[in-house]
C-alpha cells in the first residue's frame, strides 16, 4: 500500500541529512558560546613579602553620629611596622560576616593614622604620617554604611598591600 506517510529510502536519507547537519551546527555554536563565556582567570598578583612586617593589633569598634545626624561605624587599632623600611601607604581588606559566617560586606580601604596632637583626634592618610621601622601608631577606619546582615562581631582586617620608602 503506497500511502502518503510511507517514504522511500531515498526520501528518508534526503530528510535525515539536513537534520543531522542542523544538529551538528547547533552543537558547534553552543561549543563556541561556552568557550567565549567561560570565566577568564586573572593571573594572581604576587603578594608583597613586606606585608608580613605590618601587623594589626588591639582592634576595637565603635559607632557614632556626627553633628548632621549621619551614623557611621569605625574600627580603631594599632598598626606596627616590624620591618626595616618606612611604610608610606597600606591597603586593608575588611570583611564583615553575617550570622551564617558568610561575607555580608567586604571592602578594601586605605589605612588612616589617628593623629592626636590637636584638640581632637583626626584620621590622616598614612602618607602624611609614615610608619617608620619599629614604630607603632593608632589607626582608624571609618565606614558610613555597614550591611544590615552584619552579625555585629568584629570584622576580619588584614593588610593586602603596602607602599614603601
């Protein structure tokens, strides 16, 4: 019975060839898209070995409101240069965690030294008051906003880069 739905072997072959070519083309396109969208790993920048000589200690936290009503959180502590070079700049990585121990907020902030020579304490960039070899100074980091998910525990503070003189 030669019905409409019956196909000869030549007709089946002529239909299957374009279908296979189409499927092959889709696979090739997907492979190219996956290749182009893969994450590109950045080469790790070598960590400055002098960072080990810059120590953070006696970390304390506080909150305050200034005269215009702005609320901020600050971290005070002591930074010590146990090396043999003068530190003129330092970048700190500060991580606030949530109640599950996950990162709620992370920031890279420059180190500010707390100058107490005037009528009130003032935070100045480390470049204005460099840290000589063997010297310790008080520092202050100020945050205008800390995530609401923060668990109120002390954040992690570590030195990530330094500039030397």
